[in-house]
């Protein structure tokens, strides 16, 4: 009768392997996620070269380092370290623990004879052993720790081994069950210490499982579930999104958008909740004094701030104004909070953009994008775009604008002035030193100024745009340095958008064609520089306590109604290099595309294209475009190709089907039939939608162009 025994690992031979495997399954994936390079835009983009350091450079860099530490996920790093410590301990136990290997019952080994011995040799050898090891003829040897019992057991084993090789019934048991006594009991080893089931320890083990399954796992699952339900897809608290929805208004100004962002509950974490009211009076006093000198806040904005009853929201808004005005608060904690509120407000701005898109109004959407520019550059609404340049303070920018007679003065307009005029305004007047002026000019020439060269509508594979067809809006643009320097001529071929061939799957799917030819190092380098994911430099934002990669938003609007016609498409990378090896502009034509469904009615639709950069003030572009939707039924005969025969044609000679047909019939495949084209279309391939590009930053309100 067989039975089963359960044995625990008392010597620690096996449970280290179990713990090592279990810990490795958790630690190794965590290590990969911890060490995997981040693919975020801010971690892969180049930087603008600048030696400028703001007054609070140390404080700003400390806030950046603090954020990087958070992104490194300290808890995950600690878990990985503990996991490797446990794994190292298990490896040590495996090395030092003496392992006992179970020995199979082997009659030949017990008798000490060869497996090739015959029965006669086995009997003769057994007789010699019985004379030597019979209990009646041998005495126990105390030096070998022998007893009568061990001698009897040894002789019994010899007898069993002999019978297993000579007795028919015993041999059958050995052959079938591996033992002369027949089927034996077997044991199941459990790779856990016996300590876990020792009497008296069961209650502790039960308590451990109860805490793990009844408290820890439900807590972690609930925390994950409620955490995902508490935030929107924009990673903003649901309550904050609801507050932004309540604050929305079609007539909102940029200052109103900033006030709406201050309602977010995320500021509780930044301002430490109950301590939010501390220092509020000091912040308000500083921004009110600055407003009397620089018009930071209008009277209505000041009154709106005083009317806020919630101290958290009031301090959040006051700190945002202090950040936008670059006001030093003379308090280390308040200055830290001043730089911390800007990234929080920017994340809320993304949520407010989603709210604006839901209403479909152009004004609040542009206000949201302008707020993003102001937060990244630390410039208040209505502030001079020149404040984006190093060492340009509000006084310097105001004096230059007064001297030029234009306010506000964009960077493009300023750089279009002659070098002598710029130097006279900045250096000769004593506003900046020669070194500061050189750094400012160097940074200004590196700013990504995207200029539209051509914009048009098209339908892939078609010559006209028909109702409800899938339309592509194609924008051909290039990066130029701000200013009026001479630009290279545009190659007209670069302004065309060629449809891929019908059978070119690589082109249709956006894949690179495979080449069987080996590439030289120069060719590989050329391919890397012509990669489809060329990123622009990180935003030049010395006051913003985060790294930010610029985004360009392109959308179509109906200006008369003030509504969004086609929602924005966000551009984060480009298809051609922006800079060459010498870090100079390449002036390559970049292709930007957005898709939408054409209107169901035939007619001419006038839109205004908006191209807005979320990181720089004064770099926005608008252009009037027209979409011509034509009725296919009213087109002239011959516009659509007519096939000579309506029946299904035979497979072509050069197709796989044609070759299979030839093999099947034994003849040659028919030649390709030529389709007759009655008349060529004389109309253009694309709708005529080109218009004049105008530099229409919302901050550039100039109406006269004399002398430009």
C-alpha cells in the first residue's frame, strides 16, 4: 500500500531557489523599467546654446532636480535594491548549503558487482559477502559508529539485492516498481522552511496571510482603481476639470484663463494644504506694488484677486502673477512655491484646452495657447515679446519699444532692424553690455521660427475634392531665423505633395523602403539625419522650472463666427533635419498634415489657418485658405476614366495571377489591356488655397507697415 509524505525543506536546500525565482520575477522587470531611457520629448530633444543664467538660477535648478528625483520613482528604486539584496542572500544560501542527493536503489551497486555479471557469478559473490557481513559472524566496530541494528540492516539490503537479481518474483517487483518490496511510498518536497508549519507558529502565518490578502492587496487595488478614476486623460484631477468647466466663458481674456487655472486642486500639493495661507499677504503686497510700476495687473484683475475667499486659490493666483511678473518675494519658501506653481498651471492649461475644444470657440482656445506661452516664458498677458531674450527686462523692452515707436515689438520685428540700430538701442544707450547683447542675439537666432510657404487641400489619389471625402490639409513650412536676413530660394518641387504609388506599401504605410545594398557610414549618418522624428530644440525658458519641448498646434477656424472648424493637430517632430552638422539652419521644407472630412455640400468654404507655438510669444501665424468642394456629377465628361470593357479582364502577363493562369492553361498569359482615356482633366491637382502669410501673434497689434 503506497502512501504520500509531505516533507519540508529543513536543511534549506530548495527554498532559496524558490525565493530567488519569485524575487527575480519581480525585481528584473522593475529594473528594466527603472533603467530604461525615457522616451519623453523633453529627454530626447537638443538644447539651445546660451550662457544666460537668471538671478534665481540655483533655485530654479533645484526645483528641476527635485522633479527629476520624483520622475525616477524612488519607491521603485528602493524596491529594486531590496529585491537584489534578497536575491544575493538566496544565492549565498545556495552556495553554502550542503545538498543531499537522494540515491536510487541499485542492487548491483549494493552487492558491488558489475551489471554484466551472470547469475552464477552473482550467487558466488553473495556467498562471500554473507560470510563476511552476517550479523552472527561480525562484531560492531565502535570506531565506525556501528551497532547491531546497522549490521542487520546492511545484511538485509544485501539479501534484497541478491533476490532482486535471482528470485523471479522479487525481480519483477524491482523491474516494475524499482524496489524488491514492490510499490513504495513517495514524498512530495515543499520548498519552504518547516518553521512555517511548526506547532505554535500557525497563528502567525495565518495572521500574515490575513493581513496580506485582507488588507494590503485590497488597499493597493483600491488605491490604483480610485487613483485612475480621480484623474482625467489629461492627468488632471476630475474635480479640477469640473472647476475649469465652470470657469469657462466665451469672452475670456488671457488674464481670465490664468484666474481659472488657479482653481485647480493640484495646488494643494504644491502649497501644502493647511499652510497655504502663510505668506499670502506678502505675495499680494509685492504684486500690487509691481502693478503700479509695470501694469502687471489691471484694476479689474486686482479686484478679482481680492474677491477670492478660498485662501488656497487666492494664494495660487497671487503666486502665478508673481511668477509671470518675475517678482522676487525675498522669502525662500515663497520663491520656491512661485516656481512650483507654473508647471502645475501648465498641466491644468492642457485640461482647459480640452474644455475649450468641447465648446468649439476660437477665442478661449487661443487664450489657452497664449497662456501656455506666458507660463513657459514667465511673461504676463500683454507683456513684451522681447522679454524672451536673455537680459531683457521690462524696462529694457519698454525703452526699446518707445524708441522704435511700436508696442508690443515682436522678436521678428526687432531682429529685422539693422545691426547698427539694434546695437545702438541696446548697447550704446547703456541698456545692455556688449557681452549681454551678444548672448541675446545668439539666442534669438536659434529660436525656431516656423514660416509657412504653402498651404493647400487635397484628397489622396484624386484630382478634385468631392463632398464627404477624406481631405488632407497640407502645410509646407520651414524654420528660419527671426529677422529679415536673406533666405535661400524654395525649390518648387519641395512644395508639392506627391501621392504614393498604388503598389508602394512602404510609402502608403509611412515605412522606409528596404534596401539590400550595404550602406557606408556616410549613408547611415545621412539616414539618421533624415529620420522621420526630428525634434526641435527644447524651449528657451530659463525661468520655467521644467524642460519643455515646443509643440505646434495647427487648426482651421471660421473667423467671422469665431468657431473652430477643424480641431487642432499637434506637431512635436518634423520629417527633415532643422540644423546641419554645424548647427546652422538647413531651411528644409517641412511637411505638416491634418485630416478631416469634407463638408457634405458642394461649394467654396473659407477658413483661417492658425499655426500656434505653445512655447514662444509672437511666433503665431495665420493664413486664409479656401476649400473647393465639387460635385462629381457635374464635372465635364472624360474627367473620370472609362474602361473599354465592363467584364472582368483576364489577368495581366506581369502579375502573379497571369503567371498562374499561364501555367494552368499551358499557354502564355494575355497582354495587359490598355484603358482608353477620353479626355484629360485640365483642372489643377489641388485646390487653390494659397494665401498671404501674416505674422499675427496676438501680442503684435501693429496696423501700420510703413518702413517695414
